[in-house]
C-alpha cells in the first residue's frame, strides 16, 4: 500500500482523467469526519466545494452504510448518485431483491425490539433501523466490551444468519442476499458507461470494493493499514479535499478531459473556496 499524494499516485489519478471514469466515495470517515454523534456528520466546506465541482464534470457517487434518505439530507444535490445501506439501496437494486432484503431486516428489528430493547438501552447501544439493514452503535457505551458481547449474542440469534460487517464502534448486519459496496460500484460503472473508477473508503465495509482487486478501480484507503487490499492510502481524512482539488484542476487543464463525461453542463474554471 503506497501513499497516494506522490508522483506515482498523481499519475494514477491522472490516468482516470483520460477516459470516462466514475468517482465514488464512502461518506463517514472519508468525505465527512468521524464524529461522536453519528447524526452530526457533515461535509467540511472545502470538501463540499471541490466535490460539487467534480460532480459537475464527471459521474460521481457516494456509497455509504447510511440510508439514501439520510445521505440526501447531508449532501443535498451536490452528488447525483447516492447508494445506501452498504450498496444494497439505490436505483440499481432489483425491486424484488430489495423487498426481500427489507422484509428480512424488519423481521430482525422486530425480534431485537421485543426481546432486547431494555438490555440494549442499559448498555448504551443504539440500534439504527436502516430499512435494508440494521446497525448497532456502541460509540457512547460505558462498558464497550460488555456492549460488544451483548451485540454478538443478539446477532447470533438472527435468522437467516446475517452478513456482519464491523465498523468503527458499530456492528452492521445485512441480509445475506443484499448486494455490497463492491457489487454496487461495478453495477454503477456499467450503468454510467465508465471504463475506470476511483473508490475511496476508510472502513471494513470498503474492503468489499478493495478486495475486488479489479485493475479498472483505483482503490484508496483513509489511513494506512497493512491488511487492507487497497492500492493506496491517504494519511488523514482531510486530504480528500486535496484529491478532489487535484482531479478538478488537472482535469480542467486539459480541454479534452471531461468530453463525454458531463452530466450537468459544461465545466467552468474552478474558483478557490476562499475566493
Ligand atoms: Mg466510512
């Protein structure tokens, strides 16, 4: 795994600009800083600024564990393609599959609420119903080990057995038939007719994309981690603004870059956010 902001990394980013590419990002910990209160996550001003510029020039997507509705409340119309529930929610998903996934998830929620509501509250675990999956958040739990043990016990009772993806202070459980971030990204590349893609993420769920090891996808992890399958890393979340700025500015230097890429009108020279 190499640092992205080097000559080699910049060259690889530049290669994306030579063809029609999809620029896809995770949300929490990637586009938005991880915050203690899950509801307070938002895009910092420079990130929103450069993301909006990029999205005006090329196909851009967010693939997140949050629901599409939740994402929309945070990014508005800045990014046109929002994919929720770790890849299983969005216009790409098959309606019948989505119905099944929803049904499984609501069955689990019913069991959790009926049997474990009091115990979960006592341990400071918050269950988030994302319609197509459930997330057990324990960031604010007093005894984190106990909270994790309780979550494991509950998850073991869910039927059919879920696909479990561990995040930062969160245990996500997804119906086994739900599509993941990797399958969602490939589907969007196909739908949007993109030859290459960039994907940036920070968490276990993003390994579903990194582990594809598809040569058409430039994979970047926020934070270096030797066990990750990502090709590159960024040292900190705020560096994503630099990546977005690079893509927009380098792309704008070449008149041919965005040809065939536009979704929302012609590019204009980028103004700096502080201007
Ligand atoms: Mg994340």
